[in-house]
C-alpha cells in the first residue's frame, strides 16, 4: 500500500510539473484549491495538453520513425493520418476509462506516463464523462482542418470544443451544485478562448489560421491583407473593441454560475481564472489594440492586483447581482 501511495504521489507531481509549464494562469489560481482537487486539476490540464500533442502532429513523413507507445502522443504517432490518430486516441481513452491502462514499472516511466496515471485516478474519482475528452480531440481536429470561421456561431462551436468543455470538466472537479450552472461553465470557457484568440491573432495567422469571424472583419472593413501586414488602423481598433465587448459580456454572464461551485477554494480559483484571463483584454486595450508589436499579457504583480475582484465574485450569493469587475 505504501508503495502504491508513493507511486501515485509521483504521478501527481508529474502532472503538476506539466501544468506549471503550460497552464500558467491556472497554476497561479490553483493555490486556493484543497490539495486533492488541486492535484486532480493538474492531472486534467496535463492530459488536455497531451491530447493536443497527440492529435496536432505533422503529417505522414515516410522517414519518420514511430516512437514506442509509451506516451499518449507516441501511441497516436505522427506516421498515422489524422483519422487514425483520433481513433488511436479513442482507444487509449477507452483503456483508461475501462481501467486497462498499461504503463511501465514506475521507476521506468516518463513524466507523461506518470501524468497519465494521475489522470486515470482523477477521472474515476471525480466521475468525469469520457465524451468530454473526445470533444477536446474533435477541437484539435478542427484546428487541423478549418482555417477560417465565417460567423460567430461557427466560431462559438469551436470555442466549446477546445475550451467550453474544459469548463464542464473542471466543474466535475470543483463540485458543481446546480445543474443549470453547467451552461455558465461552458460560457466561461468560451470567453477565455475568445480572449486567447484576440491575444494570438498574429501567431495564428502565421500558422495559416484566422479565428476572427469573417463576418465581423467585413462589418468593420478590415481585410485579410491588412491582417497579413499587421495593420492597426481605425477599422482594426473598432473590430477589436467589438470582440472585447463580446468577451466581457460572456465573462459577466458566466460569472453568475460561480456561486454554485463548492465553497472550499473552488469558487475563488474559478473566479481568479476569470479575472486574470479577462485582464488580457485590458492589456490589449493598454497597447491601443496593437497585438502585432508584442503579446498582451499580465505580470505576476498585475495578476495579484486582480485578486480582490476575484474575491468579490467568489463571495457573491445567488440572490446578489454579479459585481461589475470585468
């Protein structure tokens, strides 16, 4: 029993390390969670990162050498087509949920293999539906097959698959106490993804993708050519103002559901995520919407200064109005 406990502890440490490197905003907010939930959240975020690595890989290269099936990415190796990778991922996920996950002895496991163990323990303890992770995989498919979104409705479906569903997953860990609040968890995830999109416009364009709805670009008279040239003109500023207002409305509306999370640090953590992520919108405005010159973001002191707003959201009762903190 002692050996098993030690092995599991090592598994959650590995998940924490992955989360610390790749999910900095959540890692910052997770300090408020009780340890069991914090470990579970790290395991989920680590696995979400591994999904992206497993699905979003280079195409078939004849000179590629398949890696041994020791990690999620290796088991969906890049020598396979996208459909094959998705099917392999589904099979791997089935094994995890059926408790058939096979890993090397603990002393021979990689960081990702330890994190897979932590994830397997987490999904069973918190009863996270398997289909949520398949939605995430489908979101990775969209990243590889869709480069433009004509309307907000189309983009919103993408946001759900890559971020909104993460809100549902984390609700399982945080302890959602009202069935209707699931919709608000999805909307919060969508707001964060829209924030990512506005911050990463240039980076995404360099990868051949435009996530700004084409109907919005047309509405404000901002062309793809102007985007390619990094033009920040009145049209672009008005477009960004419109999208930022949309994101803020989503944050405000979805924050009404925070009061239905467990009052054990889960509310404060989710509220901190909301105010920190929405702070990126402020950073974009501070740069006068010039997201081409430098990436908008918050320093640690700036994140700390937003904590009182998170506390207001977390202390709100269901009958109270949502504080205007966004």
